[in-house]
């Protein structure tokens, strides 16, 4: 049976004559067309319910693969630079240790006060008072403020500030207040702050 004869029979056939309860008596051309339609429906249903879900899973796995590759590349770079990181860490620890050596210990605070007094006197300042303030605990260190009241000339004050900056221990100066005195000198009010390391125990 050729295609032309099949098409001619389909044209002559009335679809209302089909008995859906008895497919076996359908004409051969109708069976062929119905089989093709059923096959197409099966393929379309398989794509919709199975292949499409597989496609989504595939896309998800592709994204996961890209993320894993990126993570692997980052870890590979870190592993390649591990020795450099260790060297840098050792250098940082050495620098940190050197800074800690510049922080006075509790027993060295009186000596630091003497250094500040000696520096000011050497610069020509006359001290009215030097008072220790309340300690302020920070995350890694303890801050100790020192309130200083003194008098002298402009050059005396400049020499004092320069001398404090050159002390072997870390001392910072804050809250400068300078006002004229009756005898032509200058009154200086300043807060010097020194620091000590809290240590692992937080003290």
C-alpha cells in the first residue's frame, strides 16, 4: 500500500464511523495514523515529564561544577602560596613582638613618668602637676592616660613634644591646650597616653 492510496482512503473515511471500543476493526490507514499520533504523544509526554526535569538537574550540576572548580582553584592558589604565607606570618609575629617590647609593664610605669618629667625639664618646662588617670581596657591592650600641667615658652613645649616622641616606650600626646600665662610664658595642658599589653589572660 503506497502513501497515495492511504491518503485517498483517509479522505473517503468518516471519523464518526470509528468505534473507540473496537480498535481492531479500524481500517489500516487509520490505525497507522492513530499509532503515529500515539507515538508522538508518548515522545512529547516523555520530554515534558522526564527529559525537562533531567535538563534542570543537568543545569544545576553544571553550576555546582563551576562553583567547585572555583573553590578548587582558590584552594590550589593558597596551597601554592603556603610557604609565603608562613613567612609573612612569622614576620608579622616578629613585628608584633617588637611592638610589645615598646609597651611598658606595670613595674615600668613609674620609670616612664620619670622619663617624661626628665624630658620636660630638659626642654625647659616647669611642671605644675602630673597625674595618672584611670586605665581604659581595650581589646588587646590597656590604655593609661597621664594628665600633665606645665608652663614654658613655645620652644620649650616643642622640645618636650619632640623628646616624648623619641622615648623608648610608646607614648602618644592628646588634647593639647595652650594658654598665655601672666608672666609672658605659656600654660600647657596635655594628656600623654601609654599602653601595656593585656596578655593572654586579659590582664
